[in-house]
């Protein structure tokens, strides 16, 4: 006989094994995702320190890496996570953040993971110009990262039999493919929007450099 947790306010009854599995997977997933923002701001801090130490206006390699990291990953991923999480949460929270997680993870952690990331990224766009790479380079980096994440989600399921997010368990193989496809289109759209916002705020000064012929 399976042990079950008490009925939640929403009326759902949760299996203890399921709770343990999904909590473990989400903890690992969020831990990996949390790494992206500290890496970016660590690179930004390093750039500012090196500029002061070397008394140069530009530390080319670090600055280029900072631009690439923010434009192709930090901003698109932050906006994507914010939009997708809250759309699904408002539609049916059991698809993305089951009620039992309120007991395990404090509300501030949820907002740190899924809410604050967008305003922080938008502030970065508004307060500092970023040089976007060429369309080919930017979309290639984002595409590789997106497919790597999709592959990891599928690999975790193949190894553990548990989906990282409950919404995936509700989808057929065709539905899952459609979900991943639409998610990819959304994050590409966010990348292009970020480029437009950067140009709107800072003008032509941060357009990609053209190669000399």
C-alpha cells in the first residue's frame, strides 16, 4: 500500500515517492539554472576590476564574453523562464509548481527563481549597452543551449522515469515535440526582442561590428 501525503487545498493527493522524486529533480534543475546569473555577474565584476587595475577602458576578451553571455543566454533565458513559468502557474500550478512545494520551498525562493530574474535583466538592458553578436553567432549559441537543455530533460526522464516538470507527463510524444518547438520559437523571439530593446535604448553605438573587407 502506497503512502500518501495529506490532501492539498487544491484537492490533490500526492504520492510520497512522487514528491521525493520531483523535489529532488527540481532542486538539481534550479541549482543548475541559478548558476547562469552568478556566472554573468561574476564576469561583469571581473571586467570592471580588470579595467581599474589595468587602467584601460576596454578589456577586450572579458568584455566580449560578457556581451555574448548576456545577449545570448542570460537575458533570453531569464525572460523565457519568467514568462513560461507564470503562464503555466496561473493556468494550472500543478503543471509547473505543485502545491506541496509551498511547504518545501519558501515563497521568496520561488520569486527569486522565477520573478526577480526578469526585472534584474531588464535593468541590465536599460542601464548598460551591450554589443550583440551577428545574428548567425547569437542564434547558434542560443540554439545549441536550447537543444542541450531539451536533451538533458529527456535524458533525466530516461534515467529516472520522472519528468523535471509535471507538465511534460501530461503530454503525448507529439505534444511534447510541439511544446519544445513552441518553446524554442518563444526564446528565439525573446532574443530578437532583446536586440531591438538594446538598439532602441542605445542606438547604433552597439551594433555588431562588421568585418573589414
